């Protein structure tokens, strides 16, 4: 529902009242000044709150409490060992999403039987809903951030051809099993993924008419990077190796297959590696697999992946020293993602620079910190669409931007979301700001602001900022106050940063 003029002006007043908290700096304790009131929420140092904000989709009280108990480094290790963290509540919430466990062929049959024709929105919608539900409710927060990271790195848009159903299989078989595994295995799985082959046109890569799209992107975006030392000739030769890598279109439609009739059986040379002519189908497949092995172990790949991880978790422009440490960890462990991420986090968290929240970070952090119940249904996805980030719908192979600048405009949909969320106007999503204020023990308007700002921003506001915000709310009654405070804080400049 669009904001009314009255609501827009009121929310704008709240945002202006809290604008002194932050415009280009993160909102942590050092910006809050001396706390104006004790908080019932677990309190952390400014650096630890910043780190948790970067490694989660919004640090809930239980994550803050756990970090306060065992320390940040131990919390990181606990999250890296994600298999040991019980996530049954998430599995329970996903049990009615039938499409998540289906094969490609089953997805097509299911839709044909149910709708007497293929519905191209149900499958990707359930995948997006499931992704958001995991981000909101999972205890495996670092794992979920990595699943999102790799989904961007190996981007596939559900809006292209058969990717509308194949991406569900790719998410289940490629991204999630390998998100904290080995990069070689992840690259290997992605290269054999029908969703990836169709998204980057390798199903039409024939010996007589080569298509270089996937060969180019696997070097430029998936491994070496644009300055990684490959040439156009390397792209052309890898494309020749990949001829015949395609997707079944008849029985078991949507499965990977190799068609020897499409393959270029001549000798090739890729990155200085000579590949002799093959004579059997399995040898034809092995040609490209040899190159994948070389790419996964290449020093340029180590640096490229380390730099992207540092950019995601630490700063838009990470230090050269941190990237070098991450690259060295990649080389020493043969691409062990946990080892690289451990190095980036434990060596880099003290260097965190503010990052503007992407729409998913903004929406999910609001849901998590307000203890929302959500089904992540169509209305929530509509808000994300207005902000520019519905999961799995970025059209180009580079994935949703990881740096701040592209996201720093288009703020009105965020304000609209903040008010609609706080007032429970989003179907399938409920929050109870008054109960949160009551749970905190807040008795006065000032205490309500203190406690909700501590919950949402990590610390109470400056006294002057709090007083300005309260002046904007002088006409609000006691029952309306927590809702308006929550909306104003979520819409504030402070909450846009992490």
C-alpha cells in the first residue's frame, strides 16, 4: 500500500530526527554516545556488533548473547562448523514447499499435471520464498550468507528459458552443498549444471558454430577474473572443449548430457595446456574437465575469490594485505572455502568499513530484529522487486552488485516497507513492536525509543537525537508509539548501513 501524504510526512520527520545518527558511518555504540538507559538486549562492543552485522542477516539477541559468552572468534568457528547447528525449525517451515526437492523432470511433470500446462512462476517463487525463510530463521547465518555469495558469483537468472525450474535444482545440488566446501568441487558442479549451461548458452555450443559465452564467463567471472591472464584465444579453445556439453530435451529433460555429435574432436591448447584429440565420449567430456581443474588451482583464481570474499565481508575496497592472506590460504588448502573465509574474517573483521545494505539485507535484517513471523510470500517479494533485488532475478552473469554505490538511491520503497512492516500491512508477515517494547521493560516514551534503537541499531541513540525523535512523536498515543518508532528507525539512514 502506498504511503499516504500524512504518513509519508510523519515518517520523513522520524527519519530526519534520526539522521544525525549516521549517513555514511555504521551505527554502533561509539556513535550512540553514552547509553541513555540500560538495555535488556545483550550488549556488544561496537566492533563485535559490526562484525555480527556483516556475517549475519541481522544479529538477533541470541547471536549477540552467544558472542558475548564465547567471544567473536569462537562464534566464527561455531558458524563455520554449520553442520553441528540444529536447524530443524527451518526445515519445518519449508516442509510444504514441494518443489524444493524435485528433480528437473519431476518439476515439469508436476506442473503439467497440476495446472494442465506449465506455470513458470510457482517454482521460482517457492525458491525465492525458501531462500528468504532460511535467511530469516536459520541459526546457520554464516552458511546462508555464503549461499547468497555463491548464488551471486555463479549467477543464474530464473527469467531465462528453462532456468525458471532448473535453478531450483542448481540451488539444491550446486550452491548449497558446496557453499562452505571446496572451490574445485563447487566449480565442477556448476560447470555440469544444466541451469548454468542454458543460462550461458552452452547448449547451443556446436563444433560447426561455437558459442563462447560460457567459456568466457567461467574465466572472467567464475575463476581467473578479467585481469587473470587469459586471452581471447584461450576463450575460443575452451569453448571448443565445451562443445557437446548440453542438456537433455526428451526423456529426463533438464539433466546434463554430452552429445558427441556436437563435439569438436580436434587438438586444443588452453592456458598453455595441450589437449590431444579424443576418440571416445568420456574423453570428450574430460577435455573441458581438465581445464576446470587448471582453473580451480590457478593463482589468479585464488586472488580473485579472496578479493571477492573480502569485498563481501570487510570493505568495498579491501586492503591488499588481507586479499594476499586470503589468496595464500586458498593456495595452501587447495581451495578450501572454510579456510579462506576463516582467514578473511579473523584477520579482517577489525578492518570493517561501512557497507550500504542491499535490499535483501535491509528487509531480512528488519524481519530478524523485529522477531517477525513471515511466510516470505508475494507481497514481501513485491517490496524487494521495488527495491531492485528479488532472489535469482539479476539478468546479467555478474550477479547482484556487492558494493554500496548501486544501492544508495531508490529509498522511497524502503520507507514504504518500514511503515507497512511496522503496521502489519504485509500479508503473511507479522511483527509486534508494542510487545517488544513491553518485553524490554520500557515504561516511558523515552525508554521505548532507547530499547528499540538498542535492538535495531545496536545501541541507544544520542540523547539529543532521541529527544528530537520524541518531538516528532509528541501527538502519538502510547499504543501507536512503538510502531512509529520501529518504522522510523528502520527507515532511518542509520539502519541502511551494516
